[in-house]
């Protein structure tokens, strides 16, 4: 049988093995044999590279994608793949060079612009990253990804006004963008606009009832404005989604304790004590939990309840 035909059959066998979830060794062996019979079979190198990448074997993945670049030096996707592997290896300079080569081959590729901007962020090159994101936005104004990435960059640098403007641009185009809603809510918390923050967190929960981050942030805001009943409800929702989250147990115990001490408490000391006992069973060294339990016991002793 002709070597190229045999290579094709081995490649298809590797694809079939991969699609049905066979052991990786069988998939890898098929692709390697394919390359043995046809060392210019680029698709085999690509598939093999992604398998190594999934296994976090970045050195072998990089070698595969380097081979693809040598075989197809005019293929921008080949350079994007190579850059992605280098980025995962924290070889940011090499990643940047690969993305720049991809950009030269396809100057209007928004994905490449985002890849390049991201690695510039990782290198701490704020100004060039901003320029790259804005370039992508100008090229594709209705593409949400560049706006969201730019908003997150501004957010990370505490440039709140600029971040809000970009998040608004995202939400104008996609009012149900969960991450933009959540991040905007967090920004409003930092700006002290609790009403807007609550509104946005509730919107996230309306769209995604099991969104743990939104439920937790809602609890944080309600607790900060001393609405302990609503804070407790939010933290209970968090714990229904993740029963072993220590911080949520502590936050709920605190909210319930303040609620218990209020005029209209609606919560028993025994419920708080059971929660603190559970919390300390998870982590006996939780200092805040120990202190709150001490305050609860001393407070109830003064009231004559124990």
C-alpha cells in the first residue's frame, strides 16, 4: 500500500479512537505512525499537539506545533497554536513573537489581536495591550470579546470609569452577559453604589439561579448595609450550591449572629451555635469562628439563656 494512503488510514483511525474516547496511548500511537509514513501530514501534528496540550505536556505540544509552522509557514492558525502553547509555558516573549507572526499573515484576525493583547497584559505591557484591544474593537465593533477583555484590563488597574464604559458596551450588545453583569456589580460595590450592585447581582441570579459568585456577592452587600435577613438568605443559597465552603459558613454565622442580636431577629442562638460547631469541625483553627462562638456563649449567659 502506498505510504500516503497508509498514513491517511492511520490518521482516520486516530480520529476515530479520539472521537469514541479510547485510551490516549492508542490515539497517540495512530497519529505517530501516520507521521512516520508521511512526515508532512500537518493535521496529524496538530491533533497530536492538542492531545499533548490536554495532558499538560507542553514541551511535546510545542514541538508538534513548531513542526506545523515549518510545514505551513504561511498559516496564521499554526502560529496562533504555537503562541498558545508558549503562553501556557509562560514563555511570553516567544508567545508574543508567534502571535505577531500570525498577525502579519492575517492582519484582520480579531482572535490573533486578542491573543497578542493578552500576552502583552501578562508581560505587564498595559499601554500596548490597550492599543491592541482598541484596534480589535475598531475592526469589529459588535464583537463582544475585545470590549469585555478591555473592560477587565481597566478593572484590574482600578480604572473604574473606563471599565464601566466598556462593560456598558458589552451589555448594550448582550444584556445577558453574565460575567459583565457580575463584574459591573462588583465595580458598583467598590464605588459604594449598593443599590445598583444588588440590582445587577439579582439579574445574574435571575439568569443563572445557581451562580455561586452572584449569590455570595449579594450576601456581602446585604451584610454591609446591615440587612442580615437577606444576607443570610443569600449565604444559605451559596451553601446549597457548595456545602463545604468555609467562608460562606462563617459569613452566614456572622449575619445570623447580628440578626439574632437585632430587635426582630428571626433566628435562634442554637442554629448559630450548630453552624459554628460545624464550621470549627471543618477547620478547628478558624479564629473568627472561635471568637464568634465565644461572644455567642457569653452573650447568652448574660441573658440567662444558658
